[in-house]
């Protein structure tokens, strides 16, 4: 029967076999991935614990040392700032000694600063041993430690030394000169055993090695055999060939905290070592931890986990076989019903109805049955593909029309101008980069006798409507300029023409101007547009062109006229808001300040074309991959210097406006 599938062709059997393999691969993969992750986490946690342990031990050592140094500072200030009798000095010395836990003794030397003051030099031990250096005739000035303390200007710790007087006890001493011009010093002795007490417990932790380095490099304490109080760490490395510790030695010499993983060249063990300076005392603590025992226990657990994964895979295959039997039985019944219903359509098969058969119909499992059933969907898919093809053709046609519209719009834009007249060079150029296929920004250059008219504008929308209104605005401005005496007159004429029939209420902001190519005299008027910038010899200023209403809303004659003159080396820059309102991916606007800084750094010999390209490139770099939010247009006019011009002339002149117009004077506000 067509709808019945034999058991050895059934997906149930295939699913059981494949699932057993997939479960095994999955479990092994998950186990190995988890093992890799857990191993990394365990080692990372162990490293963090080692760093925390080292930092804690270093902190406890620093607290012990700080207690002693604070007591020394307090006693030094007391002695330097007060005049005490020898008995009072002795009492102060005893009190300071009792205030410092672990201090074995203290030495105080105070030399008289003027005639009549007492000379004091006594050592007081915690065991009650007192010694008066003056009475004993002990020449402490000849001792190296006294000269070093006075020359150091700050406190310093000595390397550990064997104190035979105290009963063959290893000690270290903190020496501090008296401050503020007082002559003398204070020193505190501390037994080495009391100093290293906070870190001795580290040496008993499994796999941990602790080493304490004295300020001069001597190993004061170490769980490494045969090194403490016998050599420096550098000598130990040379003697034992421990090159893996070379970087730690360099960090210890620089009193720099660091940590690193390295392999012990003697034992081959993987170790993690931490170096912690003890404050600014010069002492350095090094703590090392080996992780081989941890890794060994982890690998044993991983082997057991992999064995368990294989057992679970076998169990999973058996369960899938049983569950697959329950799941596939309803599907088999559904398949038989679907085949029976579809083969009864007019008494013909699916292949007979649709011609070309679906692939995979030759299969004897549920996939073959489902493939024959899905043949009916082919015609629907073909119909949808035909619709998609038609939509693609329509889209291609629209893109072609937009491309033509863009070419037409670009054809409306004028080319740059260059004038070399006598000793003067005038260069005018502009760049426009639309946000869409077509845009609403525009610019224009029109030569009229000895004058060059220019205009830059921004229409209140984007896309095709803005492009159409832009074309109309450019045309009206060209017509108005032919008969206008000033830019203000041209804007007033264009305002009347654009307001007629503007049912869409679109508008455009426009900056219009003209410049005499012989003298550099300049006139400008604005219809709601941004004020231009003047890049001069020493600064960048905003040209204070008062703005009238935008073109297109309503008829207006109120367009104040600004008049002035470009000096040699000046460059006039006008933009649309697509420059200052360009946003990057962080939604940060380009802004006026950034533009001002860019123009301030512009080469003063740069021409108009270079100025336009520099601004556009900087805006592109700023926005990066962000889509443009508006059309970007830049217009620049540079007035060059000839050989015969006076290089010191930089004054800009302004002339009064005509009757009924407003004359404005530059410079404007400085942009920073």
C-alpha cells in the first residue's frame, strides 16, 4: 500500500540510530566544553585567590610597618618642634617604644642647635637595656647609618642583620632624620620574627611559596630552602637556574606590583606568582602557587564524567527508540490519510495533475510521502515568485528614474569659478552630498559683469518633493539675479515668485551674495539661512548677516543687506545645516564648535575647493557608518594674495547699505 512504510524504511529506526550518535557527540562535546570552561574558571579563581592572599598579607605587613613609621614621625615632630629636657626626651622615647607592637628598641639622637641646649643620644630597649652614647663616648657620627639617615632626608629600612648584643637575634631597623632643621635621627629596631609573623602561615599552605625581600634585595624570609638571610633573589636565580623568575626580579627592583604564570625550571610545575610592594617601605612580598594538584584532581573527575556521558548516550538511544515509536505512529496514520485523500482528486495522482514531479518522491519513507503531498504548493510558489519578479522590475524602474532625476538635479548645479585679475586671485567652489538619491540643498554661481553672484540654500524637505522645489527655487533666483541691484533685491523678487502657487507650503532658506572680482567688495543677504563663516589670517568669525524670512511662505521685502570686503588670504565659508547637524552612531552632532576648530586649523593658503573638501571629509569621518540625516552642502570663496600686495594688510572694510537696506559690519563673534 502506498501510504504504509515498512519498519526498516521508517524514520523511527533512523531517528533512534542517529539520535544515539548525536546524544553521544553532544554529551561528549558539552562535557569537554564544560571541562574547558570549568578548568579555566577554577584556575582563574585560584589566581584571584592567590592575588587576594598576597594583597592581604602585604596589607598586614604594611600595617605593622606603618604603625612603626607613624610612631617615628610623631616622635620626630615632637622633638623637632619643642624644647625638651633629656628626661622629657627619654620619657617620650619610652612612650613611643611602648606604643609600637613588636618594636625591640629605639634610638634617639638630638644634637644641640644652639648653645645651652642639651645633647641627647640614647638607645632604649624593650628588655630594659639602656645605653647613653654620649656617656659611653660612642662616636655615632662615624657610623654609616647616621650619615645615610641625614643624607636621605626621609625614612629608610635596613636589610636584616644579626644583632649579637640582643642575643643573636635577626633584626631590621627603621631610620628617620629629624625634620625642619633639627639635627639628629630616630630609629626603631624590630625583630625579624615579629615582622614576618603575618606571612609565616602562607608557607604552610599546600602548594604555596612565600618570599619576603628586604629593601636592599636580601631575602628576609622564604619557604624556598637555603635562601633566606643568605642571598638575594638574583643570586638564587643565577645559582639555581630559575630563569622563570627573571621578570619578577625586575619588577621587585622597580617596586612594581605584578603577577605572571610560569613553569618552574627545576620541577616543571606550572606556577602562578604575585609580587606586591609593601607600601613605600621598600619591602617586597612574593607569593607563588602551584596548580598541578588542582589540575590533577580535575582531570580525574573529567575522566569519570566522560565515562558517565557514554553510559547516558546509550541510555538515551534506547529511550529515543521507544519514544520515537510513540511519536511516529500518529504521523504514519496522518500520512496514510493524506495520501488517500490526495489520490482521490478526479481519480488522478499528483504527478498527473501537475506534470513535473517534486524531487524526493521516489523515497519509501515519510519524506517521500510528504514530498508528493507538497506538490500542490508548487503553483502557489511559482505565482508568488512571479509577483516578486514584477515587484523587482518596478523597483528597478523606480531606481532608474531616481538616478535620472539626480543627474538632472546635478546638472542644475553650477561649476566652481576661478578669477586671476592682476594681482588678485578669487576662487569660488562648492560641494553637495544629498542624503537620498535626490535632495533639497542647492548652490549656484552666476557671473554678471565684474561681479560673481553666489547662492546656497536648503529646502524644507527631502526626496523628490524637495528636489522639485529646489529646481524651482534655483530658477527663480537666477531670474531675479539678472535684474537685481543687490542680493536683498534678488531675495525679495524670488520671495514674490516662489510664494505664488505654493500650495504645499514648502520653503527654502537661502544665503545670496555677490562679490566684485577686482576689489573683493562683498554684499550678502539671508532668507533665514545660517550665517556664513569668515576664515581670516588670525581667527574664524561669524559674519553677522541679519536673516529675513525664508522664501516660499509669504511675500517679503525685509532682507537686510550686509556689505564688506574680503582681505587677502580670507576665505568665506557658507554651509547648510546638514554639516553642523550631522550625527554619528552615538547620536552626537557635529556642531558649530567642531567646525570652528577645523576651520581654525585650515591652511591659510588653502583655496575654496580645498576648504570645501576638508570640511566634507571631516564630516564623513565624524559620522562614520551612521546614515546621513540631511543633505550636506558647503560653499567657499577665497580671496588670494598677489605678489604686489602688502602682506601686512588685513583690515576688512564695510560700506553703508543702500536706501531702505541695512548695512552690517564685520567681524562677527569668534568661533572656538
